[in-house]
C-alpha cells in the first residue's frame, strides 16, 4: 500500500505522467487475485466465472472502495490483533511502549476503514517491527544475539535506517533488527554500514566496553535470507551521509 503524493508531467513525452509515491507499506503476505471462490476485483471475473484476461493484463487498475478494503484486509491479516493489543496498551512497537496519547483520538479503532487505520503511526510501527523481526529471525544484525523473553516476545528492536521524520518509509529494506544498545549507537551515527554490509564505527567516540559489542571483522552477524529484504544501498548511503560521525 502507498500514497500518491503528486502527479507530474514526463519531461520527455508529452501526454505522459509520473506518479510520485510516498508512505510505502508492504503487505504481510502476498495477495493473489483469487483465493478459493473469492476474487478480490470484480472486473477480473467474467459472467461465466472465467478470468477476464483483457482486464487482468492491465498494469494499472482502478479499485472500487470495497475491493481496496478487501485486498488490504487480506494483505494485513493480523491487523485486528495488532490494533487490539495497541488499544490494550500491551503491544510494544520497536520494543518501546506505545504512548497512550497515540490512542486517545480513537477508542474504537476496529470500526475505522482499513486504509485509515493503516495510516496511524502506532499501527505502521507495529507492522514494521513485526516484518523486520521475521526477516532477521529476531536476531541482532550486528551482534548475532537472539533474545526471546519468557512470554515468547522478541527483545530485538526494529530500526529505521532513514528515519520516518527524515522522509524514510516503512519498507523492510529501510530497516535493521538491532539490540537496544546497538540501535542507540546506530541512531546516533556511532556506527553505520557500507553498501556491502561492512560495519563502520566512529571508534574515537566509543568507549572500550561498547567497542566489544561490535564484531572484530566488521561483518554483520545476521542478514535476511531473502536478498530482497536486505537493506537497500540508497538508505545506507543516506545514513552514512546524514548520520554517521566517523
């Protein structure tokens, strides 16, 4: 799911345009056009129940409101549970407690349309944290530590490489799984990463006990098995340029 922030003319082709996309949020699971007897878009099925091939081949298709809501619900199957936990104040996004003021505006979030619910920061943070922990198997990318508490909850934090307040998005490729202390070092620019995932450290600012947390060979101890979930070079370049103090 994403938001079209603006539509601008193509400078090279008259009558053509680009849509500028912001607030990208990947689904928890891929959504096929048909599951069992359910087809998420009405136009994909003909009157006799076969696939409307001409419609299917369109790269861009307008969705009716009910189609959009159905696809979002299928793409985020755990959203109701996440919102219930947030409303109860027991869910921690990025391993820090969700502030109570984030919930004051709405005491019945499950009654909101899905698209509006997914625009709320606590929900987006919770989804981002879950996707990062799954991608890294709840293991700190830098130290290789995997900590699960007595309640079965991962103690690993989900760190944005380019922060949301600096126009970063919630794509898993803009994230790292880090232990709390390493997350603190990363956010303050005391460590960073090269495009080939070698660790950079501003060692002149790091006391010796903190340096012992870092791998001596400067290689990450954990990366997602899926290459498409690994940090994108564009986000890493932003962090080196705007955060790293080394």
